[in-house]
């Protein structure tokens, strides 16, 4: 209470208090491989476990593309699968729209991302626009070419990708190219990637 208020007995106890509650950022870890026996599952789990241990003010969630049996975009739907497919498309769009940012986990297939992830992204536009993303790739060159491919696609969707990405080598970070055992040095990069992603994810919120 100020000096004059004290002197004249004015009280502010009835003044309405405005409590500004900061909402947690929501970041999806999108597991972009649907292949049976895929390596992507372990990579997504590793990223999730790494991220939650940082205790950021962020709600992380793994979104597994394999759980969304999306038809090919533009595919003619039969009477038998129409309702089911439309439900899945709606669920996918709403799920992706519910996040502020994304970590895309992607393998490299023929120097690009997999067809399933490309098809799934083709369903989206306003759901992801003005949001931030980062990439985690794996392949013989750490999925680096898939990253560059994804960067072009997300540019068209008005998604901003941060510079730092994780590149896991099939030869060095997987035993027998199938058991995920990432080298320790990736942790520094993972922290940098998450720092960049979180700050952009927060900043882009004010644009929407
Ligand atoms: C159709 C196909 C194409 C591939 N092309 C590449 C490639 O161009 N570069 C690469 O580094 N790895 C390539 N690979 C190897 C995959 O990156 C590797 O098998 C990876 O584990 C696939 O991810 P997933 O197990 O999560 O499906 C290819 C694999 C498949 C199945």
C-alpha cells in the first residue's frame, strides 16, 4: 500500500487480483516410421525420456504415426472404409493441431523421409502453421538427407525448423543396425536442439 493510501485509510483488499497463469507448451514427438520392426520406436522413446528428464515447462507426448491408418491423400474411399478413414483423418489433424511444436523422428528412405510421413503431412496446413519444429533422423548418414527433405516440406507448411538436429548413424548408434545404443556425445546436441526448439515454440505462440 502506498503512503497516501495508508494515510487516508484506502484499502486495496477488494481489488481484483489478476493471476496470469502461464500454460505449458505442448511438444509432440512424432514417430514418423510405420514399418513393422522399425528402429524409429526406440529412437522416439529415447528422445522422450531425454526430454522429460530436463524438467522443462513443456508437456511432451509421443505421437505414433503407425496408430493413424491414414489413406493416401486423394484416394477414393469405398463405402466400407469411408467413415473409418474420415475419423482417422480428423483424429490426426486434431492431434497435430493441439501442439505448439514438434520433434519429427524420421528415417531416411531413398534420400528422403518415408512415404507415410509425407502423406500424413500432406493432410496438414493451418494445423501446423506458425509453429516450430526440430528433426531427429537416423540412417547411414544419420538421416541428414531426410532432414533436408523435411525442411523443404515444412517450409511450405509455414513451420519454422531450428538449426540443431540429431543424426543417429545406423552403423555407430545401433548395434547390428537394429539395437539403439546412441553415443553419449548426442546428449549435448539434444540439449541444444531442445533449447532452440523450446524458445521458438514459445515465441511463435504469440503469432497465433
Ligand atoms: C525403402 C528403404 C530405403 C532406404 N533408403 C535409405 C537411404 O537412402 N539412406 C539411408 O541412409 N538409409 C536408407 N535406408 C535404411 C533406413 O534408414 C533404415 O533401415 C532405418 O532403420 C529405417 O527406419 P525404420 O526402421 O524406423 O523404418 C532405407 C531403408 C528402406 C526400407
